[in-house]
C-alpha cells in the first residue's frame, strides 16, 4: 500500500487524468448504448412462470404487458352518455393503431361489457402491448398516456395504470444526490475546518460513483439488472465512498499535525488507514456477492452492480485521494491549524474533550449503559415480528400519481381485486379437458375469495385456454395470497382429477408470491453464509473468538431494529404519506436479502475501525480496560462524523420519490445511526469492559493454525510522541524556560484518556 501511495503522489497528474478518462469513457459508452434494465421477477420452474410461457405460446401477445385506461364521470353523468362514449372511443382507436399496442378492449364493445361499474360512473379499457413492460420504450408508453389524457375534461377524469404506464413516472435521484452531497460537504467542513480537505472526499466519491453508475448501465446489456440498481449503487457508493475518504483524510491530517511532510503523511495514511479501507470494502463486497448463492438472476445483477460501485470507491480512495492530497498540500489543515503548527511546532493530536469523557463514562457504567442499549434495540426491533413480505403495487404510489388514481378508481368502482386478477392457463388435449374447464369456471364462482370469473378463452388451435379470476381482496392483501394457495393446493387439483387438465395460476400477484417464497426459503442459508464469512474475516484479523461473535450479534441487532423502523413506516404507514412515499403496504421480498448484505458490510466498517484501535492498544499494554477506553476515545469522533455523513446521504434518497429506494434509504440510515451511536459507541465497549480479557481469547492450537494478517499496522505511540522532539521547530526558540513551562502546563491541562486510571465497574 505504501508503494502504491508513493507512486500516486509522485505521478498525481497521471492518476487524476486516468480517473477522469475512465469516468468520461464509461459515461460516453453508456450514453451511446443506453440502458437495458429489467425487473424480471420470474423464477425458472415456478408455476407463474409456466403460466406466462403458455400465454405467450398460445395467444401471441397476451403475454405482453396489460395496462388500463380508466375514466370517471361527475355525479349525475354516466360513462354511457353519447358524448363521453364518442370522446373516449376516439382516443382508444388512436391507441389501438399504435405500433407498440397489440390490442385494446373497450367497454363499449360486447367483449368488454363488464368493464363498466354498477353505478355507471367508472369504466376502463384494457391496453395490451406486444412486449412485456421491460421491453417497452418509455416513448411508446408516454404516447398512450398523452393520447388517453387528451380525452379528459372538467367533467371527465381520465387516469392510466399498469406497469408500462409506470415507466412514465420514473423517478430521478438527482435531487437526492445533490442534497446528500451538500449535507456531507457541510459535515466535512465542520469536521476539518478546511474547504480543500472537505472537498476531497466529495470529489473522490463523485468520480468513482459516476464511473460505476455508467458501468451499471452497460452491465444491463449483458445480464438482468433491476431498474433501481443504479440508484441503489449510487446510494451505497456515496455513503461508503465519502466515509472511506474521510478516514484517510483524517489520518493524513494527523500526520501533518505531527510535522510530517505532505507526501509522507499521504503515504502513511494510505499504508495504515488505507489498508483498513480495503479490508472494510472487501467485507462489503463479500456480503453483497453473497446474494449470488441465491441463484436468482434478478438479485445477481443487483449484487454485481453494487459491488462494482464499492470496488471503484475503494480504488479511488487509495489512488485518486492521495494524489489530490499531495496537490492541495498543507491546505488539508485549516488556517488556524496551520498557524498553530507554525507557532508551536508539530505535536500529536490527543484524544481529549467529550470523546475522552465519554470513554471513561462507559468504563464506569458498563452494565447500566449496556442495558439501556439492549432495551433500545429490542423495542425498535419489535415491529419486525409483524413483517409481511410482498410486492407493493401502484396502489402504494403517491396520491397525485395517475397510476395511483387509476388504481383507486378501479378499486372503488369494481372492487379491490380488479387491480390484481389471476390468470389460470392450461393446455387442452380433448373434449374431456374442455368439459373440465367449463366445470372449473362454475366451481371458481363459488370459491371463497373469488369475486368474479371470466368465460374460458381458447387460442386459434384450441390447444391452450385461459380464464381470469378476480379476487375479492386487494392484490397485496394476505387474503389474495391465501386464495392463490387455495387454488393451487385444493381447487385446481380436484378440477383436473378426471382429465389431463393441468391448470397453472399466473398473473402479477401469483408471480410476486412465487418470488417471495423463493427468497424466504433461501434466506436462512444466505444469512448464515454472509455472517459466517464475516466471522472468519474478523477471526483472522483480531485473532479472537469473542470479537467475531459480538460482531455477528451486533449485525443481527442492527438489521432487526432497522427492519422494525421500516415496518412501522412502510407497512404500518406511520408517516409514509407525509413523506410522499404513498400508502402503507408490504415490504419488498428482496429487501431483506439486499439489506442484510449492505448492512453487514457497512457495520463491519465501524467494527474494523473501532476494534482495530482497541486491538493495537491491547497488544501494546495487555490492559483490556485501557484498550477499550483508548480505542473508543480515539475513534468515536471519526466514526460519528462518518455516520452523520452516511445517514445524511441515505436519508436524502427519500426525496427521490421512489418507494423502493426510499425504503432502502430509511432502512440504511436507521441501521447506520443505531450501529454508530448505540452499538459501536455504547453496547460494544460496554460488553468489552464486562468481558475483560476474554475479549481476546483464542485457543492456542487455533492460534498456531490461523494465518497472520494485519488490517492496520500499528504506529508506536512513543515514536509518534518522539516525532515532536526530533523534528526541528518551525519558530524561534528564544525562550526555553517559557517553552518548558508552557509545555508542562499544557500536558497537565491536556491529560488525555490514556492517562486516566482504570476505574471499577
């Protein structure tokens, strides 16, 4: 690492130009190639996936995305009125002629007679595209919206819903990014007091994240990448990128204050803290890539996209950042700090003030403070037990969105189930199967949870048939999921008992349920693998059994408490409408997987930076109390600053208006806040004080077998203090007696946490 830093400092112009070239090249390639994101929830081998395949094979287009145009009249007026029918039909005819549209089913035709509500004030037309939503151009969907909206008037409300229509409401993270970066810049300036030093972490993160964003767009052309992956990558990249740079700049500034030259300070910062950054980034990537064991293409793309972002932020932190640090020179220090260095000479930065007092306070009251921390985490985790996994739909969109208004109009006029019909598809091999399908339609009408059933529709060859079942409950309701299970487990097997009929249940709701079931089934394996790998890494780094086990427990606690907050806001609806995040609904099934990956990696960052300093002190003194006290005092300020930055960046993404991204932002912000301010600065040191020397216990046989690695090479404190004596003073030594008295007084005044005697528990 030292050699890499030295090369980057000596060839700083080359390093900067290479990064700018990479950023410009990736951005240009992404602009030319365009994006190809895909929200493909289909899992090979599931029943809903097979139903979709049968529809595509038999009906040549019914497997495409189906959207709705909904219109609603004022009281006293009917959608059957001649002027309303004429206006709407004219718009529907134009939509039917569009190249991207396969068919339009109007309520004014015999086939769509059931698409008018009982009160006659609401009607809808079904617009079926040739392709699935992922393959529909946004311009084609926008054309449908514009044509339909042209029929609206003061007395006629026209709204549109459906997946393709949702493309026209795609959100942008630009405002969120600007707000997050601005808040981070303010925090950095307050922490450093130097505009130049505050700008470097921002610049490093923006270049690396920008390059990664373009790379993710290109990645979408070779594998399935969800449309939220770039925003998620940006969210993670900005958070960890700024934090990693913050840690290195902080170490660099300490070196300058001790009188080191700019190149040497930058080199040592990368050689020490830079190694910890690489280790922390590696743990984040390992946790993210753990999603690959689920073998779901939808999550594979998310894992690789996020990992690319983390890798680039780490690379920029250990290459681009030292080059920029050498460029700004001593301006990494504030003017006051530079004046103090010139007047008083170099001196080590002692951990005094609140950090030292807090470390001593935790040492005196470990049981009380540890108990408070446990209670806080447990209370926040309680809502997690009510977690309901499912996929939110357009009924959860903000109230002003056309998709939300269309959803509500349909639910009010036709019942909640119309927004999530189930499609029952089967191959037909003879008259016996036809008779069985007819009987099935009759049976379904009397089945609990079914509101209505359409007639059976056959393809041209008569070999494939489908019918539509409308539940009497909302798509994301647990009652609808129970209906899917009831059909698959009881109703349909009985219907096909005396024939070769094999009916598959498809539709959006069924496919989401299948996806969630696959996720839940593989989640224990995934969590076990991720936590197990993390424990192995910590075992190698700190040569202790207790440290990895405590880290695993802390990670689980942070995830559980963060999920509790997510459930309260998004599932129970506590403030979701106020935040512009729409109506309460279920938690996305892939959220636990991604959250465990990201949170595990991020919490490992703080664990590494906190415990590595404690471990260094333990190796030097063998005094556990002193090690915990010193480690907490010397790292808490930078950890808290990093946490504030990360929380600000994550919370800013609530402004994106995208429910999924906002869910990630709030969950990550809550987890980081709890991890930094409750776990790492309260519960972890309290437990380590209570456990004493057992923190660092490792069986001798295992100690001999494990390879030795060092996260951050220790810098001997005696040498650090000795630097001051060996480096020439930068002022005239005209009054030695006065200087000695001044130094003695300062040493008495600034007795730091190292000099505080260990207190009882």
